[in-house]
């Protein structure tokens, strides 16, 4: 339950790991690498306007307790150089460049919101690169169109101390309390913090989001091209992306597990971070289904061995 | 992941535990008690026509690794005496009698299918008795009406070696293979097996099911009376209870988490038993949300302590 408690002290945390850089053709990528050196790496794909320090240390450090975890800025974002593209396909291309630069033959992806669209695109186009896929607070292509209005409204709430309080959390006192705790956690790193993103990042990202949401995909070509085991996660009251989007993705994917959390918004993974980490671990550690070539008795023995 | 591997050998299993009996006013109840003696007991509420030996040892034994788990026959079922009632409310009353006879002031409930309806009724009527609620492959009152047709069809498939193969598992080879492994596991107990149920049990149970499904509850009075944390679980392709029922329960409950599994039918909990057990544990072990009276800094400290 409390995975972060078992992070060996010798491992760097999101707050203490040095930011590293790796040079590609189109971008020099900033990233932080956590956890053990062995195992399938989990690559984190960030939300609209977010940088490396917008990830919740409670989630990232706990996940890094037993697998390599890599948070990075995609091209143009935070302290990565290059141009922020205005479409999801180019963001997916840049993220694949980054993964290839690090030399990983196979990775797991955790994509949150905009990062979830990028993760879908990568899994659909680069099946061999992706072992398992985690999609949080996101939507299928062409699936949701009122998100931008909510975003605009939230950013206009100038009395909110941080737009993430109304956007990522519900109005319940429990959720708002969890939201304030989240905002404290992401401030824990004091030195070598990532660069905040301006309009050179958010303008093309917004265009990419609008296009993704508005481009119909009646055939569900993206979802149907994804064959990896996929964990779909959403909050119960995500005002930007109602939970029915997550249900639709679950139905459209051939091998998906769906998890929805109570009294939570877009930031459900940060609000319910202990449960979320446990679910991600269970999902990533699960072995493939029992081998059909075994007899039932074999399988029964295997289960009790 | 593999909780059953850590079951101490000293604990009895579903296959080896002696069947015990306890005498109530309306019934002498047959039950088996597993796991440690300390902790909130998890009471299992069984599906239509099922007895104690219809539970999957892989699920029950793994859950009993770190909490008391009690499987029992409700009044009239299996080796319990008394009359099987023809309505869910009376089944709930009998189950509460049983829990009271064992002297538990508070329990967790895991209700599967018909047992899930009984669990909802108990949680709605006896809020103080139930700490947490797990509802698997079930539906809200008035929520589903085509179940009986599917049941009838499945039992008519005389070429199926067991009606649970077509009813609890999908037609994919992976799911059927998991189904055969499940059927092997539930046969592992050789001595002191529970009694199979005849029409004196299944007729009134069928009437109870029909009535529950056909009685409208437009106000969702049952769901709205449930305030316990609830885990709702379903398979992706439950032919008796399409997964949208689980989604509707999640939406109607005030504090529910939803988990849906891929390529699975009514018996999703048996097919995905390792993942299911992990999810149940995570849910039952989760502490309540962070105390709002703490400051965010307190919460951050708490999270890293």
C-alpha cells in the first residue's frame, strides 16, 4: 500500500535526482532517471503545460521503488530544446526519439492527459517498442470536445492559488485537501527545478489537444491498433474529461483494464496516489494469462506452486 | 501479486478447513473460517445456486493470507438448514443473523452476483455493521432485466461440461482455459464437500433475482443509502450483466471505485484472480483520505513519514 516507504535511501528521488540531458537530432532532452537500472523502464508522458517538476513525487518515487522510471521534457518543453510541435503525432515521434536515444528496446508508458494521447499514438505506431500502456485522464481521438472551454474557465479563475486546484481536484473538502497536499509535494525540490512553460509551449500544445479531440476517428483506428495490455484510469468527476471517456476507451481497446476512483477529478492519480501506485504495480507486474497449452491440472499446480 | 504464495502453511485453506456449524433461530448455518483470528472479517456472499465449494480457492486462500475470511451457506443453501427465501431482503436478514451469531461487530462484505445484491441490501440497511463493501458481477436494484434469459440459455447448453464455462467466461481460448483451471481448482477439496443445491434453493433464488432486477428503484434508494467505501468489479463481456451495470453502480454510489477486467465474463474474479486479490487487498487496506484538519505541510510530512 505504501510503496514509497520501501524506496531504498540510496535511490535518488524526483526531488533529489540530477537533471540529465541527452542530445538528439531535433532536440536536446532534459530528463531525470530514478529507480533501479534493471527492468523495463516506465516512461512518463506529461500533461498540457507541465514540466518534469509537475509530476507528483509521491507517485513517481513509489513507482521507482521497483523499476526504472524516467520523467522527461518532450521537445521544446521545460529545459528541452527544439520546437514544441502542434500535433500529437509529432510529439509521439519526439518521444520515440528520446526513448531511442536512451537505448531502450522496450518500455512501459504512463501517459497523463495530453501525455495519454501521445502514449496512444506511440503504442499504435510503434507496437514493438511498448510492452504495457497506462492511460490516465485522457481520451480517445475525436472523443471529447468541451475540454478547452473548461480549461479556459479554470485558468480564468484568478482567485484560485493554482489552476490545478479547480482543474485536477473536485470541490469536496477531501479532494481540495488532497490537492493542497499535492501542490506542497511538487514544491519539495528546491534546487535545479525545471523551467516553467510559456506560450511557446502551451500554444502549440493547445492546438495539438484541440486537433486530437476534434478529429473524428469513427473507425477507432488508433485504439484498434493498440494491442498492448492497457490500464485506463480516470477520476469520477473529471470536469475536463468525464469518466465515460475512460469507459469508452476501455470498450474500444482489445486488452484493457479500467480503474475509476471516487470523488476525484483530472488529478485522480495524485489524489489517490497510494492506491494508484498499487494498481500500476499490480498491472505492470501481472504475468500474461495462463498458457493454454497447459492442461487445467498443470495450471492448477502452477497456481499453487 | 501472488498472495497465495505467502499463505502460512499453518492456516487452513478452503480445501482443508473443517466445515463448522452455528445454530440460529431460523437456520443452522454451515461455514468455513480461514485466515488469522485478528482483523476485520471478510464475509463472502455467494452467487445464485452456489455453495461454499463454488468459491475459487485461489481467491479465498489468497485473501485469507492477511485477514479472517468466512465462506458460508445462507439459510437453506448447501448444508445450512432452514428455508431459502424468495427475496433479497430476507436473504440479507439471514446473512446478518449469521454475522451476529459469530459475534462480529463490524465486517467487510464481498458479494458476487446474487450475493452482490444481498451485500447492497445489508450495507444499505445495516450501515454500522459494514466497514467496506465489494460488489462483483452484480447490478443495482431494477437495473437489469435480460439476465434470466441468458441464464436459461446457458443451462440449456447440455454439451457444455459445466454451465459455468459459458456463463462465467468468454468464448476466447484464454478465458475458456482460465475457466477450465477454475473448475479444476474448485474440485480440489475431496472430503467433506458441500451439498449441491436443488430446486428448493434455486427456485426461490431465481424469484429473488427476478424481483430484484424487475423492481424499479428510480430514486436509487438502495445505492444512495450506501455510504461505505465500495469496490465495484465486473468483467468486460459479462453476458448476463453487461459492464455498463457496474459503471452505473459506480456513478450511483457516493464513494465507489470501479475496476473492469479485459476479455472476461461473469467470473472475472476467478479468471483474473491474482489481479483481483491484489485489488481487493489494496482497497481493504487503504486508509481513509488525508485528514482535512491537517495542514498541507502536515499531510506532505505524513506522506513521507
